[in-house]
């Protein structure tokens, strides 16, 4: 099976439709395409957010996502996989992250997309800083996200 | 060896990267954290809770007991909050 | 929470990007949008497929999908949900079905999309007929799909 | 009452819908299937494996033991294969 893997860390926005099309256009072996778009919310636990600034570790971010992509490819029969993560300042309503998975089977596409998102949250070297009326502060990691990632090592 | 800092670790130390030459007894990531903590108040503040600090050697996550011998680039940062 | 629910049964193709945008555009309370596109494959268990023809039960198809949409809305904190299912003749590479879910949280968006897809497979009144070199035949329901749907009633 | 057929049930019976007037003893979906099976060879063929036949009353799935009294529209079809 030939798989198309695309990983991009970029400041500019992405076009979800174009990325979905890039994985599936002209192919007849794909039965399922799952996309996940992570979007900046204007409110975090009741506090109004003016913007997020995402800092990342260039070089390691790409390497770490590629390692997770390779794990996903080994675990599920994927025909393609795209991960795009933005950095820099992002305002509410704007895209932060995109994961697209394509497979002949829906369960594989769903599970691989969830797996990648769980690890993007907990192991890709990105850090969010929030701007709100109360000033700026680093977003705290959540135990819930670690638990979500841990479920992939239990089975 | 080159050391990089990110997020609030970077802010507290006041620099994004530097080249350090720890003494021979500094063999692991946790040794390096302990040694860096003694390099001044800003370092002591950045590493005041060593358990929350994450580390990478040459772009891969490592545990505190990982040996640093041969590392080109070591990074310290808080738990990640991307995605 | 105001939720946008869109259910369409149609012969013509759909535009995934437009449907994703319709659920999320201009809103700052959505943190996650998951889309699932089901695409006609050119091969089913080794046999070349020339086309699928989807028959459906007009009236019941909409009603049944709406019941599942209401279950999803009751179970997960969704801000929007779109289901589009095509009928008629569909050739390999073309879209069959689209599910889009939007929520403030990624887990809710993923789970609701999987729930809806599992029930579309097993309880929405659609039937696929395959055209291949060997003639035409009705696609058989798969026990695997029933099991996938059953997992939502176990927890 | 109006009865509709879909997919291979429709093909075997040779019509998509009809109006039927079963006798009073036909009270449930499974009674109706048994009665329809006796309406000719095409019906017998369509309903030869009653367990695989699914039914709906007024656009909602029902079990074989569901009463048909008051139904406006009853449908019979094979297991669904959409999505």
C-alpha cells in the first residue's frame, strides 16, 4: 500500500478542503476520510480569550509528529495521513491544527485520527500562551489529555 | 553542548539557548537539571519543580535518567499543550 | 447551547469544505470539528466495482437519521451536526456520505461522528447494489457493522 | 394499510408498494409476514427467510412482535447497507 504522509508546521492558515482532496482525489482505494480541525476558542473555562500564541520547537516538532505518524501507519491500514500544526498568534475562530486520515475502512481512519490528535496534545513540542483581560499566561497541561493518550498503550 | 529552553522555562531563564560545559560528574538529564539549577536565581526558578520539566535529546523525548553523553542538543520545557 | 442540525438525503454530490465551514464559520465556541467522508471504492474484497446504486426509503431515511442525531445531541455537548447521504448511482472515487460534528471538545466531536456513522451503516434505510463484471448484486450487511453499532449501547 | 418493499424484497415481490387488507387474525409484523408469504410464489420467495427481514411502521424500526393495529404504512426490507 502506498501511503502519502504530509506533515507541516506553519504560521499561515491551511485549507481543510484542499488537504482532504489531496489525500483522496483520483483514488478509488479509499473508502473513508476523517478530518479533525482544532479551532481557537474565545473562551476557556469561563474566561474570555483574546488570542493564543503558539510557541514550538522547530525540528523536534516535525520529528515527533513523524514518529507518531509512523506509529499510526504501522498500526492501521492507512492510505494517507496529513498533519498540519500552526504556530504564532491565533485568534478565536481561527484554525490551530488539522489531522486528515484516509483508509479503505472507516474504523482505521477514525482511530488513527484520534490517536494522532491525542499525541499532538501531549507529545508534540508546542506550548500555548493565552491573552485575556487578566494578562498573558501559559496554558497548563491537563491530566485528561495524558489519559487520552495513554489509552493507546493499554490494549 | 547546546541547551535550548522553551515556554516558561525559556522566560524564567531569560534566554532561548546557550552552550554549556557541565563538569564530568553530570551524566544524566536529572544531573544536568540539578547542575543548571545552581547557575543562578533565574535557573533555580525555572527548575524549582524538576518533576514538571520535560527534556529532549536531539529532538526526541527522554526520561530524567537518560545519559547525556554524545548529545548535540538538549532541550528543557514544560508539559506540552499543543493540538 | 444552540445546535445546528442539518440532515440531507440527496442525489447530487456535496461539498465537504462548505459543510465544515457552515458549522464553524464565525463562531468562537467551537474547538473541534470532525468530518467523515465515505467514498465509493473501486474494489470490494478483491472484486472490481464499476458502480454502486443506493436505494433508500424516502421519509424514513430522514426520520431515522434525525432520531440518531437527537441521540447524539443528548449524549455529547455538540454545537452542530450535519449528515448528508446520497442516493442513486455512484462511481468509484465519488462521495457517498458525509458526517460533520462540531463541539467545544475533541472527544465529543470524534465520538459523535463515529456513533452517527455506525448507525448510518446499520439503521438508516439505505441499500447498496453493486455493479461488477459479474453482474449486479445487493451488498450483504456485515456482522462487523452491527457490532460497531452495538458498542454504543454497552457503556 | 399501505405496504412498501425495498431492495431485494421489492425485486422479488415485483412491486414497490401496495395496499393490503389482511384478515383480523393478522395482528403483528410476524403475522403479516406469514400472511403475505401465502399470497403467491413471489411473496413466498421474498419472505423465505423471515429472520433476515426488517420492518418499519410509519418510518420507525419495529420488532417482529409489534402490533400493526393503527399503522398507516408498513415497510419490509433486508438489513440496511448504507453509510
